[in-house]
């Protein structure tokens, strides 16, 4: 048996069974689910970092999917997230200027 030990999308079991194999799964409790979503987010972000061309949008979609489920777990409305995002943009700015901080020198 090849082990994966990771959160999977709902229809992966169907795909495995269609290939004539059996998927061994279990349902996660709320805390496990939350922890596994966070791990999945890191996995998907790493895949995005290594993506090129058309794969970039696919990986972005995966990241967004995980974020949507984290919003649900924490009972955060997408509108509330966007409000916080807008406030942070107003205070700290965005990334449009493409600024890269090399360092900070203390004033004498």
C-alpha cells in the first residue's frame, strides 16, 4: 500500500476506484481538518511557486479552494476578509510599486 496521509478533494476516491484500486480514508474531526487544510495550503503554495505557463492558474485555483475552506472553518465571511484586505492596503499599501526592501539604516 502506498501511503499519502494528506487531505484530498472529495472526488479523489472515485478516481482511485475507477482505476480498480481501493482508497483507504477516514473522516477528520474539526481540529484535524483545520490542521490539514493549513498543510494543504502550504502544499498548494509550493506547487504554485514551481508552476510555469498554464499550470500557474491551476495552482492558483487550488490555493483559492483551500482558502475558501479555511474561511468556512473559521467562520469568516469572504466580505469580511476583503474588508480587512482593504484596510491593510490603505495602511500598508499594496504591491503595485514592486518595491524590494534591501535593508534599513538607522539615522545618526
